[in-house]
C-alpha cells in the first residue's frame, strides 16, 4: 500500500476525487486520525470536510496507478 498526503479545498474537489477513484480498480482509503473511510464513498469523504490534511492509502501495484496519481495531482500535498 502506498500512503500519500492529500487535501481538499472544496466540496467540488471531493466530488471530482470520488469520480476518479471509482474508476481505479484498486482499494482506496482516506484516513483522518483514527477514522478510515472508503475513498470511493462520497458521503464518508464529505463528512471529513475540507482544508485539512488527510492520508490517502491505495494499492500502488495495480495497472493505472500512475494515471490515477496524475488525475488527483491537484489534491496531493507536496
């Protein structure tokens, strides 16, 4: 599993992230403290709110991982 830091600045960014994530065949989790949420479930992600760093955990060994990363690059924290 690969872990990356992400942040969403708006609800629209969460919606776009979920659209991209649902097309990725691997498992995606978004972690905030002790909460581990399905990264493909919009209601869970909306409950986290915006403007806070989150941990993205996903299977980086699946074909299309680099494409997935390029599509979510706006949300990655450098």
